[in-house]
């Protein structure tokens, strides 16, 4: 804890500044109210759902907006603004029947009534806006397989696809597909990013950029819990923007924040035992929540590299069986995560391969020796990473050296690494793939040859005509069970060529104050606060 104490003065300064900034702005109004507080060290760039491309934006946007459908914590798709829906037998036409009790947050732009009901034409406008080049939303790709969409009645929306795509409903759960009011977005233009009007459980109050964001309870929200209680339960959400992770941790220990997300290396050993359990001294203070996270961490292998060792299937296999994934997760991550022994599709998502990668250093060493005899050269590979994963790459470097493979670690800025990975300039690169939507197709698309980077996510340039054909055919299978069976086969087929080195399947990990209840965790790590309650008066 001595490292954390060293930054106490900085934290105190932040706290004094924070309380000074809010003291003159209706602070009495939140006394005895339940305010959920968290920090976003990565900052927020927009509250416009058209720009919900990363967690820091998605989390507050999820409190402000709704779409046609939503995901449950078990990754099932259920109604949100759509009361129900149907799908044509050919898998092309989705018909959504909207609720009649969903209203936009109040705004003077709506006129005397200050609000209005959501209609099907609002989704037509919202989708048009998502595709508008002047808006330049990074989420426009969601509609690339959509032939047309239209409001066939005030409360009926019809979406017609170009080709069947069973994962389409999952796409619609993304916050890109949230409904926005035409008159408000037109009035604010680009400034809608900081003047959002949605339909969600909380509405926008104020945003002092780089300082604080405040959202207040929507008293007229349309959803109720399973017992019929009106949602949400919290009175407000307050988000701070302190960029230092250790400062965030100290504020959490002081009870100034209600939860922290994930686990930073700077304090993981302070909170956790080596087996991944919470240290006993924190039992009475905080709760730890964890579960599967649809995030596969891996090393990509660029198959179009000129390095002959990269082109050798023996070397790629040796890389995959030459290190102990279980030991890696235990040693480097305090057992947070699952060793990636079953290909690329992560734990918790239907379609994961049944075959396991066995740790076999003796066989790995023989494969390397065979390669050296054939080529006359010791394999030397360059592994690119950013500074956040140096410890993991150094672990792999040591393990691969034992089997005869020399690894040179190239540490790059994150933005440079992303660009170099996309343009095919790296032999090996550390990467992760977080699911955009809860269907294994999202992962398998990385092995489809039509998705070669830089125009798609196939960063390894893996190409297998049999796989491509299976991928295309899987999109026509409307039966979930049959499609999942096909996914397993595809995952096994792609991995038999070793285009990647799966490392671990991540876990959602949250540390929560004891007085926070009904804090949901889900495999896409979405922050859902409409069911969350805060007991007592700690604010």
C-alpha cells in the first residue's frame, strides 16, 4: 500500500476541487438521495449513441437511451421498446411491434408538452442518421446487410435484410441502434453529443467535461422489474473523470466511489490472493463480482509474413503447445480469466470447440528441432505489444526460448500497434477481440478471407476455402442448435492451421461497496444500473 499512500495528496486535491465545483450547483437537492458514483479514467467523448464505440461512451449512453431489443445478463434477447417481433420463414423480414408507453425525456424543443411518444418513424430516422456520411458514425456497418426499413404503421417497424443473418437481433441490441428524436438532434446538430435526449431510465442533467457527468432518475420510465416495481431505483448517477487508476482505487477504498471495474496490475495483489479470491481484510468492506467476459486475448500470426518461420505450420503449432496457459493466468492475473484451451470462441458463448489445446513442451521442442534441421535456421520472431501487456509477452518470451524459439519484443504505442496490425506490418501481435454482439459468428468472421485487413478484421490473413464456404452457409441456418454445431466445426477447422495463439478468455471483474445491491454483471461487460439499489445514506 506504500505506493498508494504516495499519491494521497493528489487525491485530496482532486476531492477538494470536485466538491468546490459542485457545491454551488443544487448540492442540497441530492442530500439523502441515492447517488451511484463511479470514475471513468479513460474519459467520455460523446453521449450520442451514434458514437457508442467503446465502453467509456457506451456505459452512460446505456443509461440514457433504449433500442428495439436488449440483452439479458444471460445473453438472451428480449423486448425493450419493441413489445414483440416476428421473423419471416426465409429469415429476411423482421417486423417489430412497438410499445405505446415510451416517451422521450423532456426538452423545450418538443414545445409545450415537453415530450412526445416514440413512434416507428423515429427508428427510421435514427437508422438513416446512423448511415448519414455527415454524421460519420462508426456504427454504420450494423446496417450493411439491411435492404430497407420502413414504418408500416405508427407502431410497426419492418426491417428487410439482403441476406439471412441469424445474429441480426444481437446487432440491434447495440447502443448504436438506440432511438433518438429528429427535432432534438436536428436542433443541436453536432452538439447533440453533449445535449442528449433519449428514453432511458436516467436523463441528462449536466456534463462538465473532464470533471463530472450527472444523470438523474427518469420518473416516467416505462420498464418495471419482475415484481412490478417502477425502474430505476437510483436517484442519480455521478461520473468523475480522474485519469489516474491508483487514485481511482484509493477513492473506492475511501467509499467515495461505489464500484471499480476490472483489475489493474498496480493493485491486483492488494485486493486478491494468488488464487483469485478476495483478501480477507476486505471481506467486510466490499464485494467482488466476476463471471465470463466475451473477450478473447490472443497473439495474432500474420500468415503473409516473409519470415519462413511464420509460414511453418510446425512452428505455429509449437507456439500453441509450448507454454502453460493455466500457469500464465495464475501467475500474471491471479486466476482472473480462463486459460484459452478451446480455440478462439470464448467461454460463455455457444459454439466453442470441444477440442482442447494440450500443453506439451517436449513435442513443441521436437517440432522446432525438425524445423531447424529442414531450414538450417533457428526461428526468430518479433512480437509487437503495447506497454500494458509487457509482462505477458515477457512470460511467452521465456517459455518459447525453452523450446528453441527466439522472441524479440517490440513495445509500441497502442495507436501505432493498431495501425501496424491492420496494415500487415507485424509478424506477431498481441490483440484482443471483444464481441460486438453475442454470437460466435462475430469471432469466426476474423478467419473469413473476405475480411482481410485493412478492410476487415482478418488481421492474420488466414485463408481456407472450406472455412469460407462453411461460414457463408452458416448464415443461412436459422436453427440456433444447428448453427452452434457448425460454429464448433468452423472453430476447430480454423484453429487446426494455427493462425493465432489463444491466451485466455477474460472475466468481468467488479469490486462493489457493500451497500450496493442488484449490481448486474454480464458477459459483454455492459453497465446496467436500472435495477441497482443503494442502501443507506452514504453519498
